[in-house]
């Protein structure tokens, strides 16, 4: 092999393995995410994000610049953190294209202009959609149901937008906390009248949580408010009911 090619390869390899820098996104989230309900939910100051849209776009451009080879050289947690942060950041950008004249992400349309199917950004050397990140990549290749607690669809019914960027070194802790936060939110998951009422997420993506009774039993401590309720969840016999999903914009109240 040509000596110049060997040198070039040796110089490229360390760069390819470097973790991606999510600091700009982290700073935006820490500034504009408002944690509510005792840490179980959040809202976003879209007006503040709009004022710093140039910073957001610079971060999005950096995401779009990552090559497939670079991505594949990263560890599994680095890849997952990258994809989750990308999903959340591009979703915010999508909302900002119509803000403040938007009440729901579905204002873009459900057939024409579907916000989840629309290939409105570049990622890993291709035109991509939010569905591509969530369904074709995260769910398909990583098989971790906690992904559903991390990606945020700019809606009240969705698991909260975390107040910081996801970080490979702390990803396990962050995902575990997101799960506990969401499942302890009684507006979206609760025991009532002898049944377990849970988010529609557990119906839409039931295959990711099967067997669901056993899955919920693992989280009995946060799903139940007292010993009797926790025992009911652990029994794996409590009937399930799926709550309506609130698609209104998760905007911080002024």
C-alpha cells in the first residue's frame, strides 16, 4: 500500500472515533426547557428557541455533516445518543418553521406534509425523516423500549423533552430516569377503577413492550401509589386501558 494512504488512514481513524459534541444542543435545552409536575413532565420555550435559531441551525448542520463511516466507528451508546438528540433537535426546528402560528405538530398535515414522514433534513449522508430515525433505525437496530421515553414529538402526550442532551457516558442513567419520570406521571399513566390506564404509546408500539404485564410489573414502584396498587401491577393480571393522546404543542406557558 502507498505510504501516503497508510498515513492518511492513521490520521483519519482517531477523528472517526471521536465522540460527537452535543454541547450546543445541551445549552439550548438547559436554557429553554421548563421542567414541571415535580420533574415528571416538561414544556419548551419555543419563543426562546426561535431567538437562538441560528445556534440551533449550526448544531443541526453539524449533525448533518456526520458521515456513515464516522457513525459506525462509534460505540452503541454514542450512536443512540446521537440519533435521539438528532430526532429531538430536528423536531424543534420543524416546529419553528411555523412558530408561533402552530398548535400541534399535526398542523403540518396527516397525509400531505406529514411531519413524521417528511424527509426534511439530511442525516448520515441521506435525506431523512423523523420516522427514519425512530422506526427504521432506533427501534429496528437498538431494541431498547426506553427509546420511547427519550424521543420527543413536541406534544403534551409525549414523554418529556429532557432538560439536557443525551450523553453516551450517562445514557443508561438518563434513559432509566426518563422511564421512571414518564411512568410516574399520573396524567398519562395511573391505576383507576381496578385497571391500569396507560399512555397510547404502549398500544401503538406494543411489540416493543411485550409481554406488557411483565413489563409494567418491573415498574410497579412508580406506577402504584400505595402497596395495594403496586401488588396489583406485580400480579400481571390487572386489565389495561389506553388513554387518549394529547397532541397539543408542549409550549411553556407564558
